[in-house]
C-alpha cells in the first residue's frame, strides 16, 4: 500500500513588513526541508489515479450465446426535413433520401421538439420454444435454452415516411449485396442469357423507373421482420433461420391518388434476408441470402448521416445475459503491472459442454 502526499507550493516571497531581527534569526537557523515536501523513490510521472494514455479492449472470446433474451422498446423522433443516406460511394449517382414530417395528430404550432416523424421500434430475442415471459425468467437454466434468435422486430412510422430515389437505390443494391444463388443461376445457359440481356438494359431500366417514381411517391408506414426456417445449409448442416422482411405503406400517384400495399415482400435478390440466429447475425456477413460487399459501402458516412437525422430517442430494455469473465491488465509508469480477473457465473460455451460449476444462470 502506498501513502502518497502531493507536494504543495507555498508563497516564498519575503514580506517587506518583517523586522530586521527576524531576518537575521532565519539566516542563522540551519536549512531544513519544507514541511510539505515528501521524499520518495517513485518516478515523477507516477499518477495511478489519472486516466491511461493507451487502452486496448479485446472481444475475441465473446460469443452470442452469452445473450439469452432481449426485449427492447424504443421511440425515435426524426428531425424535420429531407435527409440523404449515402449508400453509394459515387456522389454523382442519385442517393437515397427520406423526408420527415410531423403527424397531423400532434399539436406542434409552438413546440419545435415534436416536429418530425416518430418511429416506434419493438425488438425481441429469445429461445425458440419459449414465451416472452419464459425468456425473461432467470430461474430457467441455461441448458434448457436454445440458441438465441430474433423472434420479432417491428418498426412503425407515424406519419408514413416519404422515401426518395427508391428505384435507383434498389437497382444499385446488387453492387452492395451479392446474392448467393446468382452464381449457380449464371451457370444455367438460358438464365445466364436473360441476366446478361437485363444487364445491357440496366441503364435504360433505371431511367424508366426513375421517371415513374417522379409521378409516384413512396410512403412507408411499417416494417416487420419474422423468422422463418429454411432447413439446413452448408457442409456442417447447420440450421438456417432467416428473417423475412415485409413492408406496409402506400404509393401516392400524381400527388393525390393513393395505392396501398400491405405486408409486401420484395425478392431476396433485391433486398436480402438477414440471419435470425445471433451467432450469425452479429458477424461481418449478417445476411443469409447474400454476401455483403463491404468494400463498396461507406459505413462511416452512413452512420454519420443517420445520427444527424435523429432528434430525440427513448428506450426501455430488458435482458437476460451471462456475464463473461473480465480480465484487466494495468501497466503503471515505472514498470508496475496489476492484473485483475473477475468471473461471475459461467460462460455459455462452457455451460453447454457441462463443464464447471454454475453460480448464476442469468442476470436480468
């Protein structure tokens, strides 16, 4: 244990009002160390209570099995106005945008905080055969739970959000996602010729759809994700759960004729289906039906543009997780190293092998 006192600097200026006798007396006294000076052998840079200059966080051993259940309720208010999302790195191409407006039910004449579209989100993660209450039951042992998967996800937009440059964005998606079935279809002679013919007319098709979209506005009111089982895939015959995306809204033709669409599903080669299992969803390739081409995506620009569109948000989160073992190695100036390891419960990979003792199956 170290007991360290800081060195304080006092006022060493002599006072002109002091008498001559006191000055002579001080000169005759032997020099003594100052009262506030502490002599120690520690380096001058030793400051263990200050923040470190370098810090590395390693997440190598964290797995999705540590998450057993999540129930999230959130509300987001978008800023009023038009916001562009740069999905395409080429600035010369038309970028996807949306126009946020307030709901007619909101009284906002004198309240700027309520302007903009309101998004209500609901997100549920749990075991395959458990109910919502059973997922959050901490008395359920870990071995009785299945691999965590997304059981439902809903987005409700009030009022419906107007989308712009939808057709050019959807036609640009093949540059962002490569459908996993496309290479197999290209090997078929007839289908391969059809794909090449459509590719030659791609520019004309984009211009035609863009002209149609200028007369037909797209308004989105709801997005729903539902897990579906597609059997097994891959060499290891792993079970494949996918999220089927459906969209609800309306098309506004010539600005006043509405055409509603309810729970409409686009083909997977246009909008791919994500994985439902967390162990695949929380990876660099989160899609089950396509491969994400990260080299063609400006991730930082998309994140910055999305955050700029947010005005306010609120969340309500409930979760059941197994805390992982935490190990901290701290190196202080002067070569002193402190190692701390904290373990509560047992991690999910070990629990499934039946090794180790369990202190807690989950913490809400």
